[in-house]
């Protein structure tokens, strides 16, 4: 029986380690625990009205719950490793009441203390195997904390880049609406090419940091879900220009938008339709209407 408990413990620890690696460090950030937690939080907070700012807490709350899930599973995994060796594999402090000991509680307690690197020393490993894995859990706890901080530091720059693209589109749209006599040829081609580059960078961010999809931007002008449709309008106008440079720039924007919407559809939306349908679905999923 102890070998089965040990195997289960190792499997749980391995699941957490794999998920942290694939979520944070793999070139394509596809974990198993993190996406499911983010989707669950996204689904739960959709029950709030669209004008409630709490709906914009999906991303931060999801990140916190993912880290919590990693910690809980890791604690349980190591506790199972300790439980298989209880009580003979450990030395207990003389101050502990033998009548108050409980193998399951002691295993969870030791796991929590160790992963938090507290090290009270009231329960001490006595066998070579345990003297090896207990410090490893402390190292894992430090790694998990570092990974959580690194994840946050990676996600928010990606969100900043996405919001900048949305604001660029919103600003350009409003500027042209204020000056309706300015056609697409009045827009410098380098503005369009830089826009295409920025959209491709956003696509790469969604590939590497899929959790960023579940951050809802409440401000309409800063929401790519709301503003992306204007990129297709710009591209369509540019591809109809009499100037080859403008047509090429428009084609670049079109290709970038199609690449982005293809990723969004495959990874998050799962819709049957063209680029326009995916853009509408993306906007609706984030409680916006294409502008």
C-alpha cells in the first residue's frame, strides 16, 4: 500500500512541475492546470453584468487561483510521500504529545511547513530517502514562488502591448472620423506596417501567454476585442489604393489580422466562420461590440 501512496505523490508533484514548465517556460505556453482554472474563472464571472468592473477581475483572480492550485497539489503530493513513511521514517520532538499524533495531519503539516521553508524542526526525517526529498520540497516551494512572480512579470508587459495596439487603432479611427476628407493614402505606409508588426507581436503573446486572453479590458478604447475590426477596415481600404506601397502595407495588416484571429479561434473560441465572424466572437466573448 505504501508504494501506491508514494507513486501517487510523485505523480502529483510531476503534474505540477510539468504545468509550471509548460505555462511559463515552454515556447508554446500550453499547460494543463492553468488553462482549466482560467476558463473556470472566466465562466464563473460571466454571470455578472457587463457593466460590473468585477468582470475585469477574471485575469488577476485566475492567476491567483492557478498559483494556489499549484501550491495545493504540490503540498498534497509531498504529503503523500511523507504519509507512506509515517511514523517510522521520522523523529518527533519530545515536546510533541504522542497521543495527539495523526499520520495524515502530520504529513500535511510537514509538507506545508517545508514548502513554506519554515523549518520548525518538530518533525525531522530519519531515513536517507526522506532526508533527500524534504529539502527538495523546500527548493520546490522557492521555485514555485519565483515562478509565480516571473509569470506576473511576463504577463503584464504582454497586456501592455495588446492595449497599446488597441489604443493605436482607436486613436487612428477617431482622427480619421474627425477628418473625413483624409483618405487611406493620407495614412503613412509605415504606420500600417508598424501596426501589422504590433498585431503579430500580440499574436505571439497569445501563443506564449495564453492566460492573457482572460484579462478583460473594461475601457473600450483599450480593448483589442473592440478595436480589432478597425484593422480589417484599414487593411481593406489600403488594398484598394492606387499606390503599390499602400496596397502592400494593407496586405501585411490583413495577413497579421488573419493570423491572429486564426490563433484566437483555434485556442479559445472554436467558431465556424471567417475572420469577421471570429472578430465578432472575440468582441462578444469580452463583452464588447466591434467598433
